[in-house]
């Protein structure tokens, strides 16, 4: 029996994708935002597809802000753009 691939939904595109193809952004219990490349950081996470289009869409429709319940600083958007570029 093949190993089950963990699937997650991209908050920007609504696509269901394997966890490895997504970037996890976490709001920590302290309220800080961080990009979680391990996928294991403690806190409330939201997933974004690893594409510049998905990052742009999430920024435009505030999907990430809604999913994490907080404002997303420009520095985090810039970092996401670097990862997806």
C-alpha cells in the first residue's frame, strides 16, 4: 500500500496540493508571523502554493490575513516573493 501523501489547501487558490508543494506561514502563540519551512512550527498555520501568482493573489484578496487572523507585514510578502521567484 503506497504511503499517504498529506494534502493541504492553498488559501489563495483553493487548490488541494501535496504539503511539500506548499509554503506554510505560521502565527505563533506569541502572535509573531513566520515562514515555516519545516512544516512543524508551533502555532496556527496557513498554506500557500509555491508560486508568485499565488502569493500575489493572497496579497490582493487578503486570503492570508483572513486565514491567520492578522495583518501581514510587507517584509513577509517580500520574503514570500523571494522564495517563490
